[in-house]
C-alpha cells in the first residue's frame, strides 16, 4: 500500500466519522476534495480550525456562537418572558425559520437517555433552572419543543416536574409532528402549526 493510498484512506476514515456519512459518501467527498485546487483544502481546514477554536456556547441559551451572548439573546426586541426549549441548535434554527416564535431559546444539547449514559447532569438543565430563577423579566411560558421520541417524551416529563413548582406555564408543540420525527426535517408549515397550536402540560 503506497503513501498516497494511506493518506486517502485516512481522509475517508475521518470523513466517515461525520454523522450521516457512510464509507461510500466519505469516499465521494474525499475524491471531491482532492479534485479541488489546493487553496480549497487549505480554506476548508482553516474554517474547521477557526470554528473549533472560536465557537463556544452562548452564556444565556447555550447555543453555539462565536460571541459571549448570541444574536437572538442580545436582541432587545425578543419576548423575554417566553423560552422555547429544544434539543440542539439546529432545532432552534428550524423553529426560527417559521417566524412564529418571538421569544428566546434554550438548548439542552441532547435528551435523557439512561442506556447511553445521558442523565440530567449531561444536559443543560441546571442552566435552564438558573436562568428562569434569575431572570430580571419573569419567564411566563416555557415551550418544550423537544423531538417526539421516547427519550424526548421522558425529558419533557422530567422538565415539567422540575419547572412547574416555579410557577411557569409549560406547553408542548401540538400534534402534527410524527412520533420519532425530527424538527430538523419537519416542513415549515407543519412546524409553524405545531408551535401556534401548542398545548399546555397539566
């Protein structure tokens, strides 16, 4: 096996670690990268390195950002009495595209999954509770926009039990999003309807 093949195999191996990327797709991407000018590979490498070193979490909502406070949290026109709780930053992006939510977000960075070793301590739940209790503008509604999976349902129930004693109204997205579906792949109209017709948890 020559060095070129070794280097290409390593490139394919690293690309295949990306979520949703199998060996065939990784091989295609590897060939694509090699066909581009050397400046492309350098630019791609630089973008990854820069993102890795400069992007962190918003101190308020826990989304990914290159600023201390993200653009949504720092927007004074947002309704600070309403917080939409989602699993991942991409879910907040999906909801933001509907333009139906005018409040803020909170990113959990996952859902409860005991079998995978993910408990409350691994999620940004403590930060959410602290945020609600220390907010200068009282939080009136918490919208649980968590993906409708078994783990997502368990997480929603856990959060509602923690937060209800704080006197905050807790709502869930209305039906329309299939069980096991992901907000990321839900069309804008369905997601907008689910958000506008959200149901209060009792």
